[in-house]
C-alpha cells in the first residue's frame, strides 16, 4: 500500500486542468467526429451520444476527490474511440476496402496491445516503487512527437515506393490508407491515459480499505 501511495502522490501529473470546460472539449472533438459523417450519419450519431454520456459522467465526477484524474482518463478514452472509428470510416470509403482491411485489423490489435502494455507497465512501476522514487519527471511529449514523425515518414515512404516517384500519383485508396495509419497511431498514444484510470482505481480501492 505504501508504493500505491507513492503513485497517488503524482496526482498533479494526471489532472485535467485544461479540460474542466466540458462544452469546450465537446466542441474540439466535434471536429474529429465530423469525419464520420462522410461514411454514415448513424456512426456519427452513436459516437456523439456515447461522448455526451461520458461528458455528463465527467461533469458529475469533476468536483469529487480525484474527479479531475477520472476526467483525464475519460477524455483520453473519448479521443481514442474517435480516432479508431475515424480510421475504420476511411477504410469504408475506399473503392476496394477488402484490399486494405488488414490495416484496420492489425491497427486495432496494436491499439489493444498498447492499452494492455500500458496497464502492465503501470502495475510493474508501482510494484518497483518507480513513482515513489520519482525517477522520471515531466511528460513523454518528445518521445511521442518523435514516434509520430518516424511512423509517418515510414508510411509515406512505403506509399511513395508503391505508387511511383511522385506522391501526387497516389490514388484515393493509398491516400486514405495513410490517413488510417495516422489515426490509428493517435489512438495508440491515447493509451497513455491508462495511468490516470489506474490512479483513480487505486484511489477508490485505498479509500474503501480505510473505511473498513
């Protein structure tokens, strides 16, 4: 329990201070939700309803202890869901989507593995006292930016080799394939918010233990 307390002391790192305005966050995500109207208004309607329900839940939790941490986790999951659905929507817009379904399947599996890996890593770090010792401070912004840049370059390079010497020669399917890969990459990075979800879980677990 002492190591969990060390993890809980890093609360400030996970607070959603910039997202307390739920309507503002909703308007930002509408931009990404708008992509889904290209494929089906039903998909857009379902995702919008799910997001509204989650934001209402955030609004109710916001003033409770560790509520901002919970909101940070929920906001991350909303973005991850939107990026994942947007990626599949672009696959649905392709002229011959069957040739590119492997991108969607592999991408979805990788996203799931990222979430599982982050969950495993946080548990291991708590057990090793990583948070309590404060071995690392700050965010992973530089690592994320570098990873996105490398993966984007590799994707563009692959498409360029397959479609000729000029990127202008790419067809609709190849262009959409690049967009799908980028959206799935963004969805993978939302797994970083698993930390906040686990923090809220351990806080509730610790709180219940103290009440007994």
